[in-house]
C-alpha cells in the first residue's frame, strides 16, 4: 500500500472539523472505537484503521466532501456494505472512508419501463424486495445479496449463480449518477438503452471505486420466471462432470444456474445441512432450468439424457419447490460448511476455459500438497468461474501466509491455462500484485491512464487494482519520436 | 489519398507511432461500409486494416470466438450457424441503409459502432459481448484488455469503452466475443391496426409477462411493407424464441393475454424470423435514400410522446423497436438541419438521446452527429480520448468536432 502521509494523519482533528462543516453531526466519525468497525471488509485478513469515516446523505454532500479532499490531497476509500472479498474497501491510515450506507432508499419503481432507480446503499436483495410483489426481480444475485449494496455491485461488477444466463451487473445497469473527485456530478445513461458517446457507464461498472463515487443507480428488472426446476447429478470424476457441462451448452441449453462441487465440498456441505447429497461421487452438478413451464419441463428431459450419456452415477430431478431448494441448500451453505471443518478458509476466485477444468483441479491438488493445505472446490460451472476454498488456521504460525501463497499459485495456474485472475470478486488489494501475470506494463499503463482521466492526483482508492502507482504526468508522456520515417516495409496504395 | 496497409500488429504499431509523432491523422477502414456513419473523418491518410482478417479460434462449448477485426461478419455468422450458435445481440447490416452493398461489414466495424438489433432488450448490445481485445492505441503501442473467458472482472472493462468508440481510441487487432446458442424455434405474434399508444401498451404487457419476449416492435402503415411484404396496416410484432414446445405454449398463452388488442396472427419459423432481420437492417428506410435518418433511444413509455412531438412539426416517418424505446425516424432531406432541433429537443425532453445515422457528409460535418454532452461529461470524454490518443490521430473528428 502507499506509504501513509504522517502530515495528513497529524491533521486528523482539523480535517474532521472541516468535514463536519459539510456533513454535520454524526456524519463524521473520528473516535477510534467508532472507526474500528470500518477497519476491514470481507477480506478480513487485511485491516487498517481509517483516518476518519464520513457518512454523507446527499449527493451534494458527496460532491463537497470530494472537492474538499481533492483540494487538501486527502485520499478517499468509498465503501458500500463492506462485503468485498478482495479488499476493495480496505481503508488507508491517511485516507477517509466514504461510507454510502445512508443512501439507502429506493427512489423509483417503474414497472412500465421495467427499471428501478435506487440509491447506492440499497442492498442487492432490497431491489428485488421492492418489485417482487408485482412478479419482478433483479437478476444478479451475489451470494452476499442480503448485505451487499447495489453501489458496491456497480463498483465490483458483481455476478452470482445466475449470470451465465442473465449477465453480470454491467449487463443489468441502465444508468448511474456519479461524483468525480473534482466534485462534478455526472449522469450516465438513464432509463434508455446504450450511451451517447463513449460508454463510460460500462467503464464505471467494475472500476472498484477508483474512478468516481456512484450516488444513484438505475437497474433493469425482469419478470420472474414462472418455473424453476433443478437436476442433481453425481459423477465418478471431475472430468465427466466437466464434459457433461460442455455437452449441455453445446446442445444449445443455457441453464439459469449450473454449479459444480468437488468431493471435499460435497462432504462438508452434506455433513452440515443433510440434504441427501450422494457421498460416493467425485463431483456433483446442480443444473437449474428456469423459465416458462413448457420450456423447463422440455429441457429437464434433455439435460437428463445428456447426463446419462456422461456417466452420471446418480440423478435426481426436483419434483417440488421444496426439493429444488434442498438441492441448493448444500451449495448455498458450502462456505459456512467449510467453515465448520476448518477454523478459517480463504475463498479464491478465478475463471478458466471450462475445458481445462480436469487439469486445473489436478494442478490445484498438487499445489495444495506443496503448501500442505486442503482445498474444497465450488464452481460456477457454466461460465468457468472457480471458487476454491483454502482451509487453514490463522492461529497456526505461518498458515495464513501459506494459504495466501497457495491462492496466488492457483490464480497463476488459472492465467496459465488461458483464464483470468478474477471472475466476480474484483482485484482489490488481494490480487493486485498478480496483475502482471495477466497484463504487461504497457497494458497496465493504458488502464492507469484511464484512471488519470478521472482522477489525476490518484486520490480515489489508491493502492487497489494496480501493483505500481505512476504519476499521471509521467504516464501521459508521449513516447514517440517525431520526424518522418519512410516505412519501406508497409505497403501503400 | 495515401493509404497504408500494415500486415501485422508490429507494423501497425510502427505506423501509428509515426503518425502520432508527426500528428498525422489516420482514417481507419476495414470493410468501409460505415464510412457514412458518424462525422466525416478529417484525416490525410487512410489506414487499411484488411490484413487483420480471419477467425483464430471458435470454441462453441466455451461460448467464445476469437477473430481479427476485418473478418467479414458474414463469415463469422456462417461459422456460428454451423454449430447452431449466433451473436445474440443481432447486429443489423446497415450497408444498404447507408448506400453501400449488403453483406460486407466487418466484425470490428460492427463492434466499433456498438450495433444491436431487436434482441437488445433481452440480450444486450455488442458492448455486452466483447470479452477482450488486442489493439494498438493512438500512442502507437500494442496493448490488450479483458480476456478470452465469459466471466472476467480483472481490471477496467476497456472492452466496453472500445465498443461504440468508432475507432477513435485504438485500432483493434484481435477481438474475443461471447457467442450463444441459436434458438430452436421462433414465433412472432402480429397485432394489426394499433396506434402508437396502444402498440406500446401491448408491447409493455408482453414484455412484462413471464413469456420471455425477445423482440417487440411497432410499424406504422407507412413503414410496414418493408418488414412484412404486402402489409398495408400498422403492425405490432412480438417475438418468442426457444425450444419448439416452449414457443408454442408461450405463443398460445400470450395471444390469449393480448386479446384486448385484437386477434394476433402467428408467424412461425422463417416467416417469424424474417421481419426481425428487416428491422435490424432498418429496411423501412432503405428505399428513400434522400431522407435523413435518426436513431433515438428513450425510455420505452416515452416512445409515442417523442414520436408525436416530431411528427407534429416534421413530415417524419417513424417506427419503433425495443418495446417503444428505440425510434427510427426518417425526415425529408429538404428539412433544415435534418430536423435536428426538433428531433434533439424531443429526445432530450424524454431523457434520452438521438444519433444522426444517415445524412449528407456536409450535414454530418456541420451539426453534431452524436448527442451533445453536458460540459463536465464532455471534458471527461475528451480526457479519455487523449489518454489513448493524445495527438488525436485516430479517426479525428469522427465522433465530435476537434476530437
């Protein structure tokens, strides 16, 4: 992380007083005890006590706070609910945390235009709750959806188990209002589709709080599918499960959800929730079809046939809503289930080309052995997004470090086979130092210059995403040499 | 006009680097079918990227295709069709609309203009399917972003920025797109004789139902024949796609639910699919090339109001896609400024935006083609342009004057 500026820290009281002029009363938190809850996010291994916590409640306050921070060169870490698994909201000792929790209202439900306008602090589930009485829902459903906020979803481009069919956050956001570090309020998109000019809405989504602070979000909502049914399929090997997934997609079927678990994950989940998962299989697949009843009933039959062709050892089709939920109960409880068999676990998030799954799982087992740790795997099988859960005990000397080293090795393996470092959790601080396994310095410079266009002083969430911070003036330099060259080797017409 | 045709990314980078050094503008061309779209480029050189052609990898089970940008889109669609897949955002062929031949547009050109057809409302636009790319920026540097997998949030989503940037930030040299299965069956319901208000009401009811509507368009009588040959009355079209038993069941249910709007006619399979290709290609406005064509994006419920504001002042023809949210508008060529003042005011009043899609080069050079932006957004867009292309040499002026 960037070296904290002792001068800024020394001015804490003075800065707090100035910010209280903008956000009065309890909107500025300076006491150490009250700052403590903000010291980390979902990536709890990393902790830093922020300089101050500021909780604005209007866009105008956000604009004035950001302008103040720019004028006084104070760093800003935006925060939603703090559920990031990559340390996206990790505070800085010399920076304020800008908490958006007070922006918690659904501003407009517009069924006729199939959209909801919400403040960023509304939870992901809160959007669905506001519209479900009319048979609608908001599609992206990260597993933290009870707690995580729509603003945080925009920052991280969150996914969930349904995103193969319904898209990530970026495919479901129609517009945002954002405030730049200069305090400028900018609106991108709205209730209409596609942007005018450069697609800055697309750039904002997934920018991990480095480009601006979102103060309003417009999302599209969908009519809820009338039917959902799931198939629970056990396989003798990860390879046959992987082949079955490929065959389902090749048959033209895009399931609403397609989740895979390996043997350690199956056992941990079954021991925890007792839903009747088969324990004699190496891999378990949950395939959920949703949509109109006629379609679901038709496709269930086809999935069943494909699974039988791919050496399925056991196969159950949900015959009731209760049974469908039971199939999911184990998968949804996979994280806490693993938490029961290990004092701590570390959730990794990489994506691979799905066909490389068997070798990645083999490689992962080899790496786990090397680091003397155990791994359980849950996997968004449809889109190749792996979530290895590394089991460790933070109280044992060196285990956290070994878990992190194993996580890094697993992500390197993902990149090696043609995949990427993160499918849905973001880079944050967690994967920052691995960025150079995917991108060379020129690639990263092009990304960082985009940051400079928004935030030339690098005050918004510094230390996240990019391994090395360059000054914008240095990045902006044009490294070309004038003077006419002949280009004898380029054909001209 | 001098025309360069680099044969690989290294040569391209060298050329752009030279152009950046000397501040020499380059007009980037592959198929060239969309040169009439956007402002006329103010550049002394043409950069022909036709050497960057060919499909490099197609993996139907992984739902990805990697190709070079000058690959003809037709070639890609043929290859996808063999595996029963498609580009689900249904990009149209605007060649004939813009006075060019049909079937010649390139993959890169389509992506750079962020095309999307009627399925946009359900499946997104080109922007939603560009997974990653390699390019040479206006700095003359080769770089890449995104990846070759369908789910990826590593780094900024520069793919979104490239889609719809009209070649003004970087020259694409390789792209990876997400592909999806082609539906087994298509059914289109046609409601006859509705006015705009009733048509949007019918489309809204259909889109808000759980029947997974993948297209909803309304053609007033003046525009209908190019989409439904022989038809003379206004037609409202609603599309259902999927496995055959599903399409049949949903069509029957939806017909029943929409009975207040009249008895819907059913078009199945090819007859049900053909009208949507005509809509994506903007076929109703191909025949009268002298008319200026606008593309207006607004909230669906605002469609009829925007249309009324325009037709109240201009002799315009308008048809609707995207459930009422997309208006295609053809204005007589003799109208001052192509009706810009009225069209822009109507779009703006509805919170949307208007793009001048077809007009003479003279008009496209004189009035804004893309929706003018508020000062803070305009300044930000300018800084982004300069971060990729500091000397403003790539397609200068294509999107905005002096940019």
